[in-house]
C-alpha cells in the first residue's frame, strides 16, 4: 500500500520555505561547490527515472507501438478510446472503489477501535500492537501466497472449515462472485495494523489535560470519546483515509499471487489491469494510455483531497 | 492473549468485551501465519485433512530440502544485493540533496524541492512501460542496477523530505561557527551532520530497505534471468512449478518471510517509526 507515503504537497513545501535570494558574500564559493556536487545526483536520477517516463508515457500513448524500433504509427487519442471502451477497465475502477469503501467502512473503524484499546497501558498491549502491525511489513507477494493457501478449495483452511460442516468446499478465488471479496478480506488483514499504528501514535501525542478536564466536568467515558478524543483525531482520520485511497490506487503485488486479476477480470485493480493489458503484452501505447489515466486520477485526487480536507495541515 | 486479566473487577463486562475482541483479532492475524509455518512441516496428505493443527508427524525434510538447495540462498542473495544497493544509494544521494536544501540558501531552492516532492503524488506503476524502455536503452535491463536505480529515484522524494526536516533542526549557528573556523560545507556535512543524524538515517534506511526487499513490480519488469531474481519473483516461479504441492510452497514462504520477521523483531522501533514517520510528522 503506502509504498511511498505522500506527506506534503509541493504547494505546502513552497509555502514553508519562501524563496531566498542568493547573496554573494563570504562562503559563496563553498556554497557553489556544494550546489554543484550535492544536488545533481538526486535531480538527475529523479528526472531520468520518474519525471521523464511520465512525460514519455503521455507521448507514447499516441502511438500503436510494441516497444521495438521507433514509434511511428501515430493514432492520436485512439488508445484512450480503446481503454475507455474496455469493460475490464471499468471493472478495475469499480474494484478500486470497492477497496476504498471497505477501507472506510471496515478497516478504519477496526483500526480506530483497536488503537483506543491498545493505546492504554496494560500487560501485553505492546506485544499485541506489534502482532497487529506485523502483516503490514510482510511482502504483499508472501501475503498473497499465504492467503491463496487459506482460500484453496482442496487444501486450504476455508475448505477444511467447510468440510467440518459437511459441505462441498468452494473455490473462492476461482469464482467471479467471490474472488474480489476474498481479495478485500486480505487487504483488511494486511493493512489494518498500519492504520492502527497511526492512531496509536496520534493518541499518545494527544493533550491529556483536555481529556482530564472533560472527565472532571462530569463527562462519561463514552461522552469523552465522542466529543473530545475523536474530534482531536480528525486530522489523523483524514490522513488514514488519504493513505487508504492512495494505497488502493497502487495495489498490485497482493492481487497477483491471489487471482492475477481474474477470473474474467473480476478482481483487477487499476495497476493489475495495466500490467495484464499493457506490460505483459508489450502494448506500449495502450499501456501508457492506462498509465496516464492512472496518473491523472492520482494527481487530481491528491490535490483535491489536500485542498478540501487537509488545508489546515 | 488474555492480557486484560489484570483488571480489578474480574467480571467487568467492558473488560470482558475488550479481551474477547482483542483475542478474536489476534486469532484472525495469527491463524494464517501459524498455519503457513506448520503446514511446511506436514505431508501433503496430512495438510488436506489437518490444515490447522500441529503436525502428527513432523516432516523436517520439506524445510531441509529448501535450506540445502542453492535456490533459496541465491534468491536471498539477489534480494540482499538489490536492497543494499538501493539503501546505500538512497542514503547518499538523498542526504546530500537534503543537506543542500536544509543549509544552503540559493535561488530556486524551494522550487527544486517542490519538483522533487512531485514524486510523492503517483505510483511507479503509472510510468513503468516508458521506464522499461529507458532502462533498456541505457543497457541496464537484466542487471541489479536496472532495478535499484529506479527504486532509488522513487524513494528520493520521501527520503529527502524526512532528512531535510531533521537536518534543519541542527542549529545553524553550529554551521556558521564551523565555516568561520575554515571548515567547508562538505566537511561539516561529513563530520557533523551525518554523525548527528544517525536516528533519521536509520529510519530512512529501514523504510527503503523494507520497500525494496518486498518489491515485486519493478524487478518483474526489469529482470529476465532467473539467476538474478529477488525472492518475491523467485517464490512466484517456485509456486508455478510446484503448483499444488502446498506443503513445499508453505515451507518456502515461511523461509522467505523469516528474514523480514527477524529484522522486524530486532528493529521494531525503527520500522514502526519509519513506516509511520511521514504520516505522523507530516
């Protein structure tokens, strides 16, 4: 999920450090040496492997090209039309929507509840925190494989439970009805611990005097929670939602060992759709068009979200 | 997992509910992991009838075969090389850039920093096809660097921001005094900034390492030779070969996630701090 965590938009950085006019004076030579030696490696790598490829994706998306030789077959916006006419694209988009919905409706309340329980000190609290955080650091590939065993219709844990009730075990990952549901459960398993840790960190840095004041004024535990603690957590909740959405837009590794996006594209995410249709078949133009669409979604979302929900941070 | 028994009233319903809830979640997390570990000790036949319980007959052979095969060690070696390259390069390149942004005033500084933070806005997957073509044209396809360099580039934005924030807290007077005494920026960076910044370097290094160690998409696109595969790729190949011999696959999974779990237990603090750092301080 939050493979690369977004913490601040360029806009807020710009606001944080107003442009400084360089003043020549003592030390300028030293400064110049640092600028020449220290900045170029980062800027070069970043430009070469991050910025230029995005620009090239926009350029390649106008061609019908298999990646060999020079792109010559210019087809304008046809690749975008092909993508938008593909049913699998809309399925992938819907699945990303589902992931976000489940993150909001299940993962977030679960993480918050656990954080409230585990932020207090009692014997074993730290061990439980670590246990719940552990799925997050496991590789998504390993997690996916573990759960493809759990769901396996012949040998898996789910199959075994079904058999004890005398029923014929289902092949959850092989059915278009259940594959996405199965993936969603794995997503909650893997990521709730990360969000829990965010909330625990926030709870521990809360101003305790506010809570004490509420208790002294006669508020019950539930009232304190509802009217003091939760409102104080709003910034963290917004952040957690942000990560859930960004994470859903990047999700790929977890899907591959579980379903490869199948059956019949029923469990594709945007990135696995991009992989299955663009990368694995070297359809550079078509794949780049998907990439550009995904890029547009990510950037639009990031800016809109920051503007609407995280203005004050 | 019933650690809440320390409550003063043993039958407080709230405490009971809490204990029950925590136990359920703990089971939800632990069962798949334990079943994987134990499954590796079972025969395929036993796995089918007894996937949950302890093995009736411990098959050490499954694990031994993998541990004594060159394959497992080769995968770990490849992963270690790629991750080490990525971490080393990221720390060097990002700390140099962060130092410049933190301590050297120059025209366009904030603009360049904003430029770098653009990298936080979208996942590597969006441009992976052009990235593949670029890496191919540079002749880096099917090399460790072909994976490591793009990984460094994509981890720069986050790393520079975290490092810069820390570097800025080093008192500027210290730098000025050093400069007056004839110390150069570069020496100050080498002998003052870096040694003072060990905690943040460890944190950034840990995030980068975990991400690189677990990465799948970039190596998948950039590498063609089995001999160079890092473990996430290798384990997918292994699963393809032994498609339904789950006892072997489970043993293999256990052994490949073992290094991560050991690292996690040893460096909990850095990992938790690292992976939630951007969030909390952001």
